[in-house]
């Protein structure tokens, strides 16, 4: 569960909302990769790549859908750490700028690991609290 939550948190922090929407629409809403591809104007191969990476993190599509359903609203509450200003991307945590999206996630992982870990921990704790409040937890 932690690996998938971490993946989603990094996507949100980097401002990559389309990956989050792909995950939700495929795993929770049951939308086909072709429909998602058309809607977000990205290749169906990219959509399938996202789906494969997410499935690998849980080793199970069903488990991935359960986790995404539970944590998606929590992840959306996270403020992105990167914004696009003109043609550049700016990290709000350290004010560093980038010229393309590719380096943003690597920057976050290298320079802001503690922030990522804290955010993942917060999401996991909130999900656990929500699970107990709804009576959907397992075990005692």
C-alpha cells in the first residue's frame, strides 16, 4: 500500500494531475484505457504504462482499486509542490526552476525526500482513521 500511496503523492506534488485522474478513472470508475486516452489526449500506451506501474506496486489490480478508492480524495487535498509559471516549472519548496516536467519528480525525490515521506505518512494515517471511522478496517 505504501508504494502505491507514495507513487500517487509524488504525482500530486509534481502537479501531474492527469496521472491521478487516469488511476481513478481506470481502477475506480472502470473507464477503458482507450476512453481515458481520448479524454486526456495522451497515448493509450502511456495510459497502459500508468496502469501497469500501479498494478506492479500492489501486485493486484483489485487491491490497487481498493487503495486508490480510499486514498484518492486524500491525495487530492495535497497542495502541489510544483507550479508552472510561463514556460518554466518552479518548486515551491525551494524555489528552484525547471524547463521540463521530466526532472521534477527526480528533484522532489532527491531534494525533498523528507517532505514526501511525511506527506505519505499523513495520507496513510488519514486513510487508516477513515477506515476505522467507517468500520471498514480488518482485524482488531
